[in-house]
């Protein structure tokens, strides 16, 4: 499928995982892709992989902490490719030193909370703010935010991360309401446990546990998320806006006791 | 190679609208499509069209109100194609004689409620029940059910239709939970207003009244729903299950007063554009 021909996409957080898979996918469907990341060397490695398969792209530095960096990245992308049709807000601060301190509320350091919200929520908001004039002028655009299953159900760890993603969910609905009539759609994808280098580092010891609670036979792959992103980015998604779309192996679609009682289903077989 | 090459898909209610558009889309991505409809002539016409464009499709008669007919649809599909990987439960009893009498609760004849649940909820359940063995055997079965935004928010009429669709939504969660580990995904597509060609052309006032509450500039087309069904039916949807995917122009996502306040919002934007 070549649903992205003539379209330009900017992707934040593209040095690996979902962002890199989405870059490969959107470029593979004919789009021009701007790979933004605070780790510009990592983004450049993704860019080389995309070019190796015939895709058109370039990497640039983006620091979501700084509005000037955000403005510069978007202006630069628009100058190079002449337009911006798709914004994938996929970057989040997932560094181990932050995630490991985002735990029990009674010990929450306000600086950790602030830094998580500064990157994940404020950074995403500013990306949207600065891309909107381009999309409104074009009368068309698709904004896709990477959310998380953690924003839909409670967990024991990472409350700041989850709350910042919940902020992104609501922001998604507001942007859809405010700019839908101008031709701008805004949706979020909410991944389940997607196996990447980052999740291996942060969750590696728990993989079997998580798999038991997914309804599918396997955990997620970055390509699963990229496929939904490609639909939303393209005209195939033109009637979809304001949605938080779980691509999560159904982890949020059942009661928590299901894995404990799965054998029980056999008792009903006749 | 399409995403659905070598897959067999059953599409119920395939004679018109979303069912017909989806049958065309699945076939265009390589699927062998069984078009099931109570209106066999309608399904036949779409199937012939698909074949003319190089696709592989047959039409089969099917009555959602009749358990034997539903079982026969699955059996005939297996007899013809030998397997089935995709079941798109899209049929519903939407005849004007039913919908026009599906009013507010106090004025809703029980015959309308029963008929609606017989077709839309019971029929959908039975199609899933009889298709599941073959879907499980395929190792990559995908069930997609057409629901409606009416199942998510209240409205002044179509009480039975909406309640039956809510039953389909919950059935979806249960099937996803019960058979996921056997390779089954089960999801719902929940369309917003997708007007027929006829009402698009002849009821501009109705369209205008409805579109203002959608967040998109336009109402939906059957092809918009078909695009998501194609993803869910293919390997690209293998990690999506138990979901209600709203392809509805955001009509169920913003507060009801948004359309009334839009002018005020636009004025605020204009004023600020002047000052910034």
C-alpha cells in the first residue's frame, strides 16, 4: 500500500521502538519522514535503515524540554519538505533513572513528577501547538499521539508517567474538537506491552507475567502499533478522530482474574 | 501480495452499504469473500462486480433470524472454500418497518424489541458460535462486529437497536477474552453517521443537522469503515482485540454543546490571531 504518497510526517522519539517502526512504515508507504529525537545519533541510525529500504527521510535534534527546539524542528521540517501532514508524538522521557523513581506516591519527588509532565504532556502540547498552523493552512492534517495502557487502568508503578499519558488522551479529544472542522484529526494509540529494547530493560523480568494477562498469544511488536498509526495517518483514517485506540492485545478488555481462572473455560466444553 | 491473500472472509449484510464496501475492500486485498445477505440478489450483484474486477467472491443467502440458516452459511462457506479466517458480522435488521417503530421506551412495542434482539444480538452470537471452530482451526481467526455509536450514548429513539448493539459490544469482550489464547481476535467497529448515497443526495437538511455534531468536516463513507475492518482482518490487527473502534468522526467524544459553541470558539481564535 502506498497511502502516504505526497504526505510528510514528523515523528518525535524515533531512535528505536515504536517511533522507528512507524518511520519505516510511513516511508514504506511513500511518505517523506522527519525523524526527531533528543538522541539525534539514534534518529540518524533509524534514518539510515529507512534510506536503505528506499525511504525518504532525515534526522534532526529535538528536545521536548525546550519550546525553541520544538519550534525549530517543526519549521525546519516544513522548510525542507514544504508541508506537514502527519505529526506522530511518540517521544516520552523513559530513561531508567526517571522511571525508577516514579513509584509509590508517598515517596514521589515533585521534581520527578514535574520532569515527566514537562516532557510528556507539555512537550506534546507544544508540538501540537506549533504544527497546527501548518495543518490548518493546508486544511488537512493527522496528529497521532502515543499514549499507554497505563493511562486507562491503574498500576502500582509509574503514576506520573500514566497521569501524563492520561493528560495526552484528553488533549487528543480537545484538539479533535477544536480543529476537526479545519480538517485536522487527532487520535492516540494506546499500546499494550510492546517488546522493544526499552521495555526489555524496564520490564524484562516480567514478560511472562504480562503475557498471561494479554488475551493474545504473544506480546506486542512495534510493527503492530505502526500499522494502526499508518491507517490513522492516511486517508483510510479520515473519519476517525478524537479516539484513544488500544493496540494492546486486549489487556484492558477483561477482568483481572481471567488469567487465574483460564482453565475454568474447559469445564464448560461438551 | 495483499494483506489478505489466501484468507477466506464471510461478510454478512454484504448486499449494500458498509457490508458491500467491506467485501470489495477485503477482496481487493486478496481475500476470498463470501457475501451473505437475506437479499441474495443484492449480494449476488456485488459479488459479480468483485469477480469482474479480478476478485474471488460468492454470494450466499442467509437469514439472521434463523439459526439453521446461520449454521448453513458457515457449512456452505467451508464446503466451497474449505476454511474461514475472517467473520465480519455486519448484518442487522434495519428495515424501515422495524426502525420506524423502534421508539422511546414507553412507546416501544415488544414485538419490535424481540425482533431486533432476535436478529442483531442473537443472530450475531450464533454466527460467532458456529464460525468459531473453523476460525480457531485457522490459527488466526478474526471476528469483527458492526456496532453503532447508538450503543455508547443515549438518543431519543431506536432504543432496541441501540440496546442490541450494546449486547454485541459486550459479547465482543467476552469472545476476545475466552478465545484469544486460541488465536482469535474479536473487535467491534462502531460507525458514526454513514449516510446512504440516497440520503446524501436527497436529504441535505438532515445531513447538515447531523454533520455539525461530528468533529470532522464530512460525514462518513462505507469505505472508511471498510479500511479498519481490513486492518483488523489481516495480520496487522493481530495485537488488537476486545476493542470498540469508533470510526465516527468523533461524534461520541466531545460534549454535546460543542457544536453550539463553535462560533464562539472561532471568534476567540480570530480575536487572538489579531493580538498575537
